[in-house]
């Protein structure tokens, strides 16, 4: 699961986890209301209500229309239904669980194969090697080209077998090579 998807889910729950925002959602569920009307109903200042409405609008829970100089807000019921189906779906929860398990496994691999910044050994397992290579690829900037000598200098800080690591990084398409230059593309 992409971290942006997880971020959207977190934003949805954060928007609804605030008592004032939850009350605003309830207040605009049955009819349109202005910021001033909501401020009076909830005993809040208008700028505070505007701030909360901005957060709710950001995640698609309320919609706004302008009538003259007045902004009227109402519940975006289609948006709420869609968000609930997406966020509370069993598939979504399973993806979050898989991501957690994957992150834990990757952390364990890194802990087992690294002593500080030094790679103890290059893993024989392809899956474990991919985790190690991703970590090493992160040592290269995405906006610059490196000579083979520079690549070796960076890799030698982590392991003595720079030739194997360099070949593996290129083979895994984490680094690209052309005419003696190496670079990392942005993901």
C-alpha cells in the first residue's frame, strides 16, 4: 500500500477525532449553515470554526457554496459514503496490516545484516538482498550523476565488495549505469 493512501486514511480519522469538527459535521448534516451560525451553535469563535471547516473540506467531508459574501457549508454525504467505504473496507485494513508486517520484517533484516552502517555480509536470499540494496540505494542522491569511483567510495563505507554491490544495485534497477556514470532515479 502506498504511504499516501495511509496518509489519506489518517487524515480522515484525524478530521473526525476532534470534538468540534465532529459536532460541525453533525450540525451541517441536516442543512446548510454559515460560519457565523456554526460559531453561535457551538459556542466557538468564527476563525476557529473556519479552521475546522477547512480541515473537513480538505478530506472531502463538507462542501461549501457561496451566496453573496456568505459561505454556506453542508455535509458532503456522497464524499462521506465514499470515504467510509474506502477507509473502513476490509481490504484497506488488510493492506495496512501487510504494510506493518512488511516494515517489521524489513527492520529485522536490516538489524540482522548491518552493524551500524557496516554491512556484515551480502544476503544470499534474493528477498533479503533487495531490502539491503534499497537501503544502500538511499545513500545516493536522485539529482546527480556519480562516477564509478564515487559509487565505490560510497559503497566501501558499508562493505568491502563494492563491485558486487554495484552490479546488484544496477541489476535491481536501483541504480542506472551508462557510459561510466551512475545515477538513481526518483521513485
